[in-house]
C-alpha cells in the first residue's frame, strides 16, 4: 500500500524557512540553515511509512488537534525569536551611532581643555570663556557617553532575550515535528492494518 501523507498536508515549520542561518550585526552566530522542506518531508514520509509497516504506533499518539496546537505554539515562538533578532539589529546600529557621537564629543572636550590651558597667561575674560567652553564640552561628552552606555546595556539585554527565544523556538519546533511524526505513523499504521484486514476478509482494528 502507498505511504500515508503527513497530517495537515505535510505542512512543516521548515516551509517557513525556519531558523535560517546568518550573523547578527555584532557577529553573534545564528543557527545554521536547515535542510530544504522537500528533503525533510521526504525523509519524514519514508520514516513514517517504514515504521507503519514494522511496528504499532505509540500508545498515546497525539491527535491532529494536538499537533496543530503544537504547530501554532512553535510558529508563535519563531515569530517572537525573529522580533527579538530584529531588535538586536536595530540596537546594534544605534549603539554604533551613539558610540561614534560620544567619541567625537570626548575629542571636542580634549580640544577645549588644551585651549583652556593655553590661555592661562591671557586676560581674565579670555580664561573664563575658555573654561566655560571646556566645561560645556565635558558636559556634552558625558551626556553622549551615557547615551551610548545605556544603549549598550539595552543591547546586551536584547541579545540575552534573543538567545532564550531561539532556544524556546527550537525546542517547540522539535516537539511539533515529533508529534507530527507520531500522529502520521499512527494514521499510516491503521491504514496498513485496514488494508491487510480487508485483503484477508478480517475486521480492521478499532
């Protein structure tokens, strides 16, 4: 008999280019590319067909409804992971920009410090002006540095969130795929048994 199809028309998270590989802007590794949907579905179909002909299905095989619920959870986790990943990219660019601004402000402050020191022998009004410009430059540099540091802390938190979200998405994907295989194996086994019973004139298994 022909192998039975997987539940839900063979739909799989692999069909959504699940967990694609690549690098984040800061060089953090992402999961390696997964096999193609065609390859994975073919391998799963072959495994299901072979299992159905050799052994009974698991005692507590998941229902189609349970498999669908797991699929939705896995897709939701995948979406959350992608959102976290996008936030990391955005914050990476922001940190880079703020870091550059902070460095420019700090260099400007150093220039004013040098100018202020050179005016020590000048008139009092000139020294006061140079000192005020220097103090203002230092204040701006400190503010820019704080912005960069705060953004970097946000980036680190987002990176940690992304790592956790990726782990959860991977776990749910594996649970969904295992449930899909078990359900399909059970359905295929029952189909094979029904065909065998029919050909021998015996009642099929309930």
